[in-house]
């Protein structure tokens, strides 16, 4: 499960997810900003400030359950994040 940086789910993160999938991984890039992608630092700060902790945890649990239940999953799950998504 890939968690984007503070810019949002941009083309860079989508590319990394595609590359991991091409290597045989079941890759899921989550979107914590409801489809919005920042183009400036101020936009990124504003969007990041809107992301709620409880909502993020619930969404993450939902996607982790989905990954575990996916027919191509072996049950082992890792997360990969950048900046905002990496802690």
C-alpha cells in the first residue's frame, strides 16, 4: 500500500505503483485527499491540514482489508510512504 506525499496522489506516486505492479507486487496507491493534487507548497499545506486522523486510520484499515482479501494477495502487506505518507 503506497501512501502519497503532501502533494496528493500525483503522477509520480501512480508511476511508482505501476512499476511495482510490473514487478509482480499487488500495489495500491491510496488517495487521502479526495482526488485533489496540490501544485504549490501553500496548496499542499492546506490540503494536508484537511486530512483527518480518524478518517485516515479508517480508510487505511479498509484498504488493508481489501488488499488481504484480494485473490492475488499472499496475505503479507507492506506500506510505502513519502513525506506526509512516510511519517
